[in-house]
């Protein structure tokens, strides 16, 4: 899906209040979280490179605390969105 902020998906299909935006930057994928009920999330948090997400996931696994970042930031979904957008831009 796409809006004025860019391409996004819902990490939990039943929760349309939460979106994860995706973009390509310097050959990599970046993510940014948005929540309808918490606009400060978008304002306070910048774009995250996938490597940063993976590092946070490793910390989560060690500590077994908090939410697993990989449950929100899905590289395969992001790649599929970016590929579909590129095809659309090419007119296919």
C-alpha cells in the first residue's frame, strides 16, 4: 500500500492502526514505524536500516524481553513492496 508518507504494510493484518513504511536507501532497505494512536512514534524515530533491526533482534533473543523487532520489520515483505512499486513505476 502507499500513501503520502510512502510504501507501507501492516505488520499485524488485524491492526490497521500500525504501519511499517519501507524504502530503499544506499542499496539497502530501511523501515519506519507509524501508529495512528501514537503520532510521536513517527516523530521521534528515524528510518532504521535492516542491519539495525537484525542487531536489535539478536539482543531480544539474548534477553528474551520486549517485542521481537523481526515480528514488525519483515525484509521479505519490504522487498516485495519495493519490487511491485518498481514494476508499477515502469508501467508494467
